[in-house]
């Protein structure tokens, strides 16, 4: 009865494990998927870029020390406290993607022809 129920209600997701990072292969038990078999959430890929706006917020720190010139006290080497930080229009770039041993959540199409890597798991 249970097996017949699975025919009409396939498991909607699987947990896979990254076996190799470059080239990417993901194993689901003994079944191995290659990069060409996978659709991957773009947020997970190396060099993914997205614009951001970081509103001004409180910060702690000190600026780098810079030396002045001319020997005048007003230009002597000094630093400033950093009290706020903000990035009004910037871009971030991801530096890495998958590592061997990462667990990934994979959605599976009803016909089991498409495998979509949604996220990595902790």
C-alpha cells in the first residue's frame, strides 16, 4: 500500500552531498548528479553579484593612521574614531560556492528529470 501511494505522491525534495566541487557532482545515496544535470539557485554560485544598500548605522573602529607633511603639528600623524558606516549603493560578490561534504537541498520535478539545488544545509 505504501509503495502504491508513492507512485502518485513522489517525494518533493531530496538531500544530496557534494562529492566533488570542481567539477560539481552531488550524490543522493548511490545516484550521482553532474553539474549538467542540475539547476542551481544563483545565490549559491561563486561570483554571484547583487546590489545592496546598507543604511548608515553605528560602528566602532579607527581609521588608518596617516602622516602629514611640512612638520606642522596640524599635519602630524593621526587617526580618527569611526562612529558610523553606510554603503548607499554597492555590490557584493560571493567568493565561494560548494565544498566537498556540503549537504544540499534538492527539489525534484514530478517526472524526475529536473533537479534543482535550492540551498546548502548546516
